C-alpha cells in the first residue's frame, strides 16, 4: 500500500488521548480508550466485520470466512503514561488496512480472520501488564484482577462497570484461545535493533515487575538529627543505584521508573516510599541473579538505615520463544526479513503458550518507545501493512 493510504487511517486516531507532552494518555477503560473502542467498532462496521467482546474486555472484529479456527491479528490501544503513538495502535490500524488489501485483491480466506484489541497491555492503569490476555490464559486470578487499583484508588471492577462492562465475567477463556489457529501481532520496534523496514520476532526476554515498600519514621526535616533518622528515602535511593549495578554486572536491565512517597512533603522525612522495579534479561538465570543480588544488597542496606524493605512480584513472565516454524515461514515469505529478539512485553508473548504465535516489527528510526519520541515513517508502516497482508494470506488460505 502507499504511505498516504496508511496516513489517512492513522490520522483518524492521532488526536485521541494525546496530551500536551505530545505523548498519549490512553488508559484502559478511560474516555480515550472508550473512544478508540468506538472507532474500532466503526471500522469493523464499515467493512462488514462482526464485533464481539470476550469475557475479559478484549474486543474482536471477525471476518467470518471458511471453516475452522481463525487467524488472529491485532494489538492493543492502551498506552503507558505519556507513551508514544505507535506502541499498540499500529498493530490494530495495520490489521484493518491489511484486510482492505486482501479484499481489494479478491482474496477469499479459507478460515476466519480476526482483528483483536487487547485490554490493559501496558499495565499503565492497573499495574499488571497484558492483563486482558493473561486473564484469558488463566494466569491471573480474576479476584485479584477485579481488586487491582489505579493511582486514584479506583478498582478494575469499578472502572469496568463505569464503562458498561461486566467485571464478574473475568476469567480463563480456553474456548476463545482454541478458536485461534495462529496469532500474528504487528508492533513498532522499540529499540534501535531493526535496520530494515520490517522484521520478525524470535523471542521475548524474560521480565517482571516488583513492588518495593520502604518503611521508616516520618519526622520533621528541620529538627530531627541525622543519627535519629530512619529515612526510607535513603534506602530507596540506594536501591535505585543497586538495581542499575546488579543489572549491569549480570548483563540484563533494571529500571525504577515509578515512585510514591508518603507524605510527599518537602519539609518532612518520608514515612514510606513505594517504588516499582522492572527487570529484564536475555535469559532466566541472569534475571534471577539480578533479583537475588539486588534483594540481598537492599536488605543489608535497610538493616543499616534502620528501615524496612519488602519486595513482591506484580507480574513475572518467563522467556518466550516464538513458534520456530511460523517464524521461519514468515521470514522466508518476506524475502529473508531480519529475525530479532526484543526486551519488550507483548500479548503475543502470553498467547504464545497456547496458540502458534509470531510478531512482525516495523522499524523505529528514533529507537525511542514508551515516550513521545517514538516514531515510524509512513512508508515503513505501509510496508508493515503489506507484510501483514502477505502473512495473513499465507495463513488463511
Ligand atoms: C510493555 O510494553 C513492556 O514491555 O513493558
Ligand atoms: Mn505494545
Ligand atoms: Mn508498550
Ligand atoms: Mn508491550
């Protein structure tokens, strides 16, 4: 397809949820998310595709054709706070355009083609990434999911009800999983590793998120002598540096990108600091090494600071190796497209345990992601649509 054809559809959602930062606030079940779901329904209706939500709030547009399980494609609408435009929506917009391309060529699928939009992929509102697909796969307890809160204290159950969805229905959905013969998620590349317009994923690094709680004694900033302090901010500061050091030494990554202090006052020693650790590594042994080294060092430091430290997992995802047969078939179909691993998490990584799954990456010239500077040229996005159409044609014939 041509770049202007891509841009025409892309521009329809460009303003939805965009903040003054130039990044996006597209949190699941927010007004922006509901507007994107409406847009999804309208796109489906324009193409005569049947729309359906599953019990976990994931939405599908079905091109009902042929027989047997369908070929699923798509991605997610939700963003991290002030995230880029492409992470997620590119896979959904490209899916509609790929369907258009297949139809224009007169292609008659021998099995259904399904466009999916997954819910809360980023965990940007309720903390657990890939929540919609994890619930479907039965790896998150629905009671735990319903009780998850956003930064304002709203539970997932409340947010779903306010949006007209039913949180009581949340839970494993083996029938839905069995209705897919394959899943192909197209996604913007999130680093600088892809030099061709389109690549194919080999694997997703193991990764996880941990909630850290540092406790101490809140007190006056002007009257509490240094030896009398039990300042959790100090232990937290040590932890940030320790995370970086342990990851660097082991050969992985560690990030502390979110922190909350109580009472969060300039002239008070904090009584508690809550922060989140994100860590990823090329293999599970390295990830485990980072975690154990980090935990031991911070515990030791907390002992010396007179503070408390606890760390608890919020989500943990083992290494994902995408279906090698599908990966090689797609790379060959695309004329020897580069095959590369990623450190970013995806619903494709969750579904891969249940459905033969592959990912296509579209080049990102800035290499920036989860920030407003994320980018992809219209030409590369159009090449991504062509690649996706070719893959869908191959899998649905
Ligand atoms: C989600 O995109 C993640 O990799 O954190
Ligand atoms: Mn994504
Ligand atoms: Mn993301
Ligand atoms: Mn992701």
